[in-house]
């Protein structure tokens, strides 16, 4: 049987749509129940597809969180790469706005990411994946530091401090849901970082 190119393209596009539905449903489940709540049945029901269709796109349910984590990390770093910051203070302000957002899609990303963090404390595979994602984000912070302070020898240490503080404050924001307080606290922290960079 000869398959026409148009038919192949349509199948490919439909496959991408289905795969994205699966990932979006998995993200919703992780945000609501954590990684342990993930199952093929729940994903299929939420996606409006069959369980076998889930396994057609992913070898196992266990691989889905790793794909999500990679996508989340890529989205966050791509958003930084796509912007030009007039100075490092503007970059820090953007990180705060991105983390302490009202945008529900970002909140979903962060909830899922912190769920991965929690699982990483007890699972070596998740630990490696989270460290890889975190390192990628930290590398982007280093790039921004070097754009504005090219002679800094402590760029990696400062980036680690920024990344770790942002993670901790992000968790508190998700729990307390106090955006105003979180932005103010981040602004205080940013001021300390700027003082350090300009010494």
C-alpha cells in the first residue's frame, strides 16, 4: 500500500497534537496530585483518548515526567534567551515577574517543577534530570551576568545563589499565594545581588 505524502503529514500532525494533549494532561495531574498521581488511565481520560494511545506515544508513563521536565526547562530558558535586558537589574526583575506570576501556565510549570524537585530527593533518575534542568537555567543566568559584568570570576557562584533563592522563594509563593510580598522580598534580594555585583 502506498501512503500519500498528505496523508502522512496529516498523521504526523495529528500525532503531535495527541502527544501534546498527553503532556498537557500529565502536567495537570502532576500539578493537582504530584508525580505519584500520574497513571495511564488518568492521562487517557483527561486527554479524551484511549490508554493504548498513551502507550503509542510514550513507551511508559514513567517517561512522561522526564519529557515534561525537559520541556519546562526549555520553555523557561527560551523565554530568557528571547529577551534583551538593558542591564542586570532588569534581568533580575524579569526573573521575579516570571516566577511570581499570575499567568496560570507558568504557575502550572512551577508547580510541576517543584513536584519534580520533591521526587528528586528520593529518586536518583529524577535527581539527575532536575540537576540538568537546573544547570541549564543557571547557565543562562551566567550568560546574563557576563553580558553586563564580563570580568566577574564568581559568576557561577552568584548564579547558583540566584537560582537557589528563586527556587526557594518560588515554593513559598506557590504555598502562600502572596504575590505582593514575594515580589517585594525578591526586590530586596535583587538589591543585595546588585550591590555585590557593583562592588
